[in-house]
C-alpha cells in the first residue's frame, strides 16, 4: 500500500487550474494568444498525475479504506465540521474513471479546440471541473461533498456557455445553472433535516452509518423515520437536478450548446453521475426508507422511458446522445430504488466509457462536416472516417446492451434486480426491458 496523501489527488488539477488561468489572463491582451503546445501539455499532465495517484492508492488499498482529516473547517457551538477525505471502494471506482476518462477528454480537446482564442481558459475550466468532481467524490462528509457539488455546477455553467458570443449558448448555460440551483435547495434542506435528527456530526459519512446502526440496534428507527424520510426525499430532489431526472431534466439537452468535449465530460465522467453517487454513498440511509425508494424507482423508470422515446424524435446528433444519457441515468436510479446500489454504480462505470466514446466520436463527425450536426445530412461516413466509425459502432453495441459488450452486463444486472425486487418487480422489468429495446 502506498503512503501517498489523499489531498494530492485534487491538488494536481487545482494547480493546473491556477497555472492555466494565469496563462489565460496574461495572454488575453496578446494578439497571438498562448503557445498551444505548452497549454496542451499542462492541460493533460495534471489530470494524468491525478489518475496515477488514484491508481497507486487503489493498489493494495485496505478493505476498510483510507481516511485522512486535513483540518478543522467549521467549529462553533453545536456545529463542527472537518475537511477530510475518504478513499474506499466506492470513491476508488468513481475516481478511476473520473480522472482516467477526464485525462483522455483533455487530450482529445487539444485537437478539438485548436485555434480557439480561449484555448487556455477552456483548459483552466476543465481542470477546475475535475478538481470539483474529485472533491465531491473524495470528501468524507456531506458538507464537503456539497462544496464539490456546487463546484461542478459552476464549471458546467462556464463550459456550456464557453462560446459566450452566441446568445443561445448563454441561455443554455443559465438554464443549466438555475435548474441545478433548484435541486441544490433540496440538498441543503436534506442536510438540515439530518442535523436536526443527530447533530452536526451526522454529516460525516462514517458518523451517519454509526447513527443508523445505533437506531437499528436500539429499535428506534420508527421514532425518527418521518424526518429521515423527509431528508431522503430532499436529497433525492437534489439528485434529480444534478442527474437530470423528472422534473429537473430540461437543462441537459440544452447543455449540448457548449464544445463537444464538454458534453463528453458532463455526460460521461463527471457531473450527471453525481446524483447516482450520492444515492449509493447514502445507501444505508435510503435502505431504511421504503416510500422514498419507491419514488426513486418510479421517477427513474418514467425518466428512462420518456427520454428513450424523446430521443427518437431528435435530428441533432448531440441531442440524441443527450436524451440517451438521461435514459441511462434513469436506469441507474431504477437500480438505486430497489437498493441495487452495486448494479447502479456498475452501470455508471460502463456508461462512462461508451458514452465518452460516442460523444467524442460525434465531435469528430461534426468536425469532419464543418460543424454540421443534423443527422439527416449525414451518411457513408465509414468511408471517410473509418476509425471514428469503428469506435462509434463498438460504443453503439455497448449502449444498446448487445450481448458480450459492457452495457449488456450492467443493464442485464439492473433488470435482474428489478425483477426480483418485490411484487412490482416483474412490471418494472417489462418496462425497463422495453425501454432498452427503444
């Protein structure tokens, strides 16, 4: 087991943000702009170093995980919170693909953003995005998670509206920011409910688990169940905003206004999986709340089906993929709703790879066609762009759940868990299977 400090993982993209931001500011008054070679190197090396740190920490990680407290954050009467990191099985798998795929997207972006006046600024935002997502996943308390949660929300606003001279891009960025803030009110109120039940210590994930075990052992669950159910429902509202579930899903298709690598980053490796991650991280709490779990399952089912149908009527290649993402997220929420958190995170993991491949492939197609995104004007591209075509065909087989490809194993596991989940299981299974066919 390595002795690397956990704070090193978010430090790398944070340093990249500062350096690239400084370059962007210094070169803003220059006619030539910064040297793309130096900026590209800095943009990729820091996410790669973060990924290497995760790999080293994951190698030989103890079963109970790693915990490190950095410092005291808030210390006032009746409210104390530390800044600390937790590296366990859940955060390990999330960080491996967040930093790994994030590094590949940054590498891809060097060619995609070539010649753009905001080249350095773009990569400063990308590194800040990765820093925020790492903090979200690595934190050991809900309050620090919320800090990263807000960070990815800010970065999505900056990146979706990156080409801010286009009014439609600005409107899409505003929409994403405002809709996510509506969901975040639920997150804040959920934390307030938990503090009301068990004090500020309960915001720490380990303390929350210990509190729940104490309630179960003492037979006192029924006493606080109404307030815990309210907290669970409020947290789920926060998740619907971040992970684009009914009713807070309208921002995600419009988020396609930004550069295509941003779409890949938001949809595959970072922001939209945050809600699923939070449900899994708080799985021991949600497992006590059957009514909330049923609501999560029904919302996930409705979202998956509606988005799959809506995607059939899209002509923009990126919007088709956006509705596909919403549908896949619905699958993840369905799994979480029947306490199959392992299956949910498994689908998060497989989805990250094939959706990144599809978005980056779509970006290559759009570049090849001089910015054209209407699929009705496309065809025969396998002759012109054979590598892109092969990548997208493999990703296509994965996302539809073709036997032998990654999506088959994760989707099939979710459908299996739905089927055996209870009296409504077979009904959930049939709707889920029909959605997969669509």
